[in-house]
C-alpha cells in the first residue's frame, strides 16, 4: 500500500503581502505597488470613490501581466446573483452555495493565471468570502468602490491580509492627457473646465470630452458637478436618447449584448467610449457607468425596459427580467420552461427562481439543487417549503450530504412512507440499529424494485455494495453510486481491511474527479489518507500528501478526515504538540465523525504520556474498537478499571486484541500481534508492547520489545519506538540514539534542512530559501528526527550539531 504523492498543481497558501505604508504618489506608483504585491499568490484590493479609475488600473495591470488573465466583475442590478463575477471571469457556471467547491471550481480554471474582479461592492457574499481563500494560491486583483454597503464583518474578512491600495486622484497632467486622448482638437481652455465638471472621474471626463469635441463652447454646461456620480450622470445625460437607452440596457443585462439588442444606441456608445467591442458583442467600458444609466431611469421606464429585455432574451435570463418587471406570471412560466434544460446547473437555477416566485416549487428546486451539488441552496429554499412530505426527504438528503446524520434522521420523522424514505432511514441509521431496520424493511417489502433502496440494503457487505455501485452507475444514478462507494470504503475500513479500503477510495476519487464531483473526490482522497495513517504506512509521504490536500478549501467531512489523518500521523511521528493543537480545532466536526475525533484526542493524550481518566465512549466498527484498545492502555497506565466492551461483532483483529486484554496473558497478545500483521503496523506494535508487559519470561519480553522497536522504526512510529526502547532499558538493553531506519546517517538535504531549523527558520521560510515546498521540508525534518532519534525538531537540530562536532573531532 503506497502513500499517494502530494496533490499536483496546487501551491501551498502563504500570507498576503503587507500593505505598504502610505499611499502611492500617482497611478504609475499604484500600478507598480499592485504588480509587486502580486508577484506570487496574494490579494490586492484597489479602492476609490465612484469613477476614480479603479477599473482602468485593473486593465493596465492585466495588460502588463505575463500570466493568463481571467477578468470578471459584479453588477449592481444583479448583486444577488450567486458568484456572477466569478462566472464572468471563468466563463463557467459556479457552485456558489458550497464555498470549498466554489474555491476549487474557480482555481481549476484559473491556476497559473491572474484573477481580476472588478466592482466588489456589487458582488455576492460567496464571491467576497472565497477571494481570500483563492488568494492563498493565486494572485488576485480586485477593485472596491468607497463608500459601499458591504457589512463590516464581510469587509473585514475580505481586507484582512490584503494589500489595499487607494487610487490617487487624477493629477492635472493626467487629466490633460486623458482629454487629449478622447478629444485631441479640444482647446486647452476647455480642458480645465471639463476636468472640473468631471469631478476627477476619468470615465466621465472621457465621455464629456468626446461630446464636447462635437459641440460649440456655449453648448457645454460647465457648472460644478458635485460628486463623481453626478458627473457620470451628467455625462450620460449628454448622450442622445438612444445612447442612454442602450447604456441602461447594458446595465440591466449585466453582460455583453449584441448590437441588435441595443438598437440605434450601439454606435453612439462606441463613439462615446462607453462601450467596447467583445467579438460580435458590446460590453460597457465601465459597468458602473452602465449601472448609473440604469439607475437614473424612472421606475416606469425601468420596468418597461425589463419587460422588453424579458421578451428579447430566453431561458432563466428572460425569467429574471420578467420578475424584475413585476410580471410574476410570465416570469414563472419562463423559469419552468428553462427548467426543462438538461444541464443540472441551469435546471437548478431556473427552479430556484421558480420557488422564489411560488413556494410550491421549493421541493423540486431543492432536488435540482442537490443534483447540481448546491447543497446549501437546497437547504435555503426548503426553509420556504412545508416541513413534511417530499420536503422532508429533500431536507434529509441535504443534511446527510453535509455530514449532519442525526439531523437528517430527525428530518425523516415527517417523511411519508415509501422506498426512498426507507433508503434514507438505512443510510442514516446507527450501526447498532441497522440490521434490525433492514430486516423489518425486507419483511414489509419482499420485492425490492427501487434501485436506491436496493443499494442501501446492501448494508456493509463490500461485495454487495460494489455490485450496487456498478448498477447505479449503469442506471445514471450518480448520487446512489457515490453513496455506495462511500459505504464500501467505510465497510472495508470498519472491518480493518485498510489496504482494500485505501485502494477503493482512490478508485472512487478518480471517478469523482473525472465527473467534476469535487466534494466526493476530496472526501474519498481524505478517506484514503486516513486508511494509510491507521495502517502506519509511509507516514512521511502521507503527511506531505495530506497537508497538500489540507491547503485546499474542503467540504466538512473531507476537512475533518484529512485533519484527523494529519493529527494521528503527527502524533505517531513525534509532533505531539502540533497534533493536539490540530485536534483542538476540530470542535465543530460533522456529527458522523464525533467518535473518530474523540478517540484521536484520547489516543494522542496517551501517546503524549498524559492519558485522561477514561477512554471515549466506544462505537461499533474499527474506530470504536480502537477506542476500547486505547481505553485498556489508559487503564493499565493509570491503574484504573477499564470500560467494559459491549458484545459487538468487532473486526477480527480488534476482537482478538480485546480478548488478549481480558485474559492478560502473553499467548493471546502474540496471536493479536499476528492478527494485525500487514493490516496496521501501529496496532501490531501495541500488541507486542502489551505482550512484553504481560510476559513473565524476561527473554520473551525482550524479544517482543525488540520486534516492536524494529516494526516501529521501519514505519516511522517514533513515539511507540521510544516506548519499546524504554522497555528495553528496564532489561538493561540500551540503543544508539540513531534508529535502525537511519540507514547510515542523514542525507545532504536533511542536513541542510536541519541546519536551517537550528538557525530558527520556520518550514515555509526554509522552503523559500531552498526552493522546495513546505511539505518537502517537513518530510526531511521528520526523516532527520527519526535517524537522530529525536522527539522534536529542536532536539534534532541539537543532535545534528553534536554529530557534526563528533565527526570533526574524529
């Protein structure tokens, strides 16, 4: 069973650049500051009042970038549209209700590039929340209008760690140059007047200059415009009616439009510099100017334009414009028609709008959202649905998907009887109730023709689950197929068949990745890492791979599993403080994984020599059995009575080990050690340690301890190897500080890394110095710790110096 390599293509996160003291002196300085802050991953937010030139700075940054540029932005008229700015940047539908999935969906389309997001003040909450996450792996440049109506908390989270650059006001020279570009023949005396009228707004200044170039001096109103928004409105007011209408249409559409949709105003906008060609379509040069044009429409005119756009567009877009026009009937009709689309994402979007118009469609919208992977949207729309019937089924599916099994079980109290309800009851059932429930269902339904229920009835039989999974895939039921694969991994792991569980998890992860199902893919990858750690195989590589995965934004189940895997690996390899700190952050783990986290806390405390008074409450399966085994060790070390194990059909190695503890004799512990051989090295070592302490023959005890030491060294189980050596010292057998796994000493790279550790550098700084990843640095540190027999990285650095000194003296 080989450890997986670190996830490729994803760089580890690093802190955003610190904002430079003071603001840049001019726009060229601002551009240089932006480029410098984005030499690597990070977030730069350009702020300034309306029309101050934030968009222009982003455009200049994009033109100067040597990376591929992915540009999008928010729109005032569609500020509630989920992840609209990111969809415009990636030209793909985005799963806005699932933050981890959204982060990966954006990153997969922008890796190696520069992400540019304009008009953050009009972006939805998901976009604002995901940008700092993306900035840990991508250079992200964004523009934010000030003032804005973003909430204080959302704004603080967005700007924390970002480089914030305020756009400087136009200098006189910049204003002259801008007018000269727009209207070269304009008299110098009129330039100053136009600059004053524009109020420092570059786009308004450009538009006014172009209009002034075709007017007599007396035709231009040079009154003080007030704020930049007023200057922009004044510039728009100078347009002919057709131009104003076309610009307002672009503002309401929120996307590029074909000139035929804009009518006679299209060439006017091009001439005024308020629109630019994008292929066969036109887009507003400044979405803000387009929003201003839409915003100054009279309410009746705005409704009329929405109605016109509803007739001129199709699908969900038509439905949204009809809704904005105050036409709920046509909007609902258009939304339901759009829901006939075969694309899961479009169907979900259409039905979610339909549910907004008529709550009677809430359940259908939730089902569609679940199919599209939008679990949070499903739960949200179900808040407007009745509590019973089909709504209860949809709510149970959504809760089950986010790992809230007890809540899903409660939701089924209001579900109608039927095969789907039985399927969900089986998926949500506690382990000690499942067999009786399955028997009762089979009695009530002797003929099962429901594919999902048939798959759920496969229970924890891995072979039956494999057949059910294949049948579900053939039937196109991706949800059932994924649950079958997940149940199969859990069943194999609970049976202590960790090698097989890891292989099945990797196969399922590959299929999920090919289908674009990121939530399932990461869940399976995390399960594979967990199986490898439990088995004690390749802990260095497992830690590197797991940390690479942990640098991603993960769904709750995958996030908990991967943190659990890293914590146990850290504890086994001697980084006990780091393991305990990591476990302390898992206080909000999904309910389905509470037992796993509880066992890990006790296991880490025991490894650290600080066991609690009693073991955690044991549950069925492998982890429940391991909790009892840890409880036996805690009772032995503290001299207390152990918690009695239930008469549960434990996995064979667990049952053999608990039986050995009950008999407290060397023979049963030898059998238990053999039972774990090839399955879980850490448990085999623990059985050998128990054999030694229960053996009355010193020679047999020493043989058991030497076997435990050898296996622990081979698998990098530093803490357990140390316990074996302490046992050997009681028999007056002492070892060299370096473990047998050292193979003749440190490599040059390990020595180099530990020298930097001795100098006080953290792992990420060492990675920067040596041009390697932080995960590789950690791997070298742990390898060096094992070879030097050190329990901490600091001790390894000290022992390295001592070894070098000894070599010099020799």
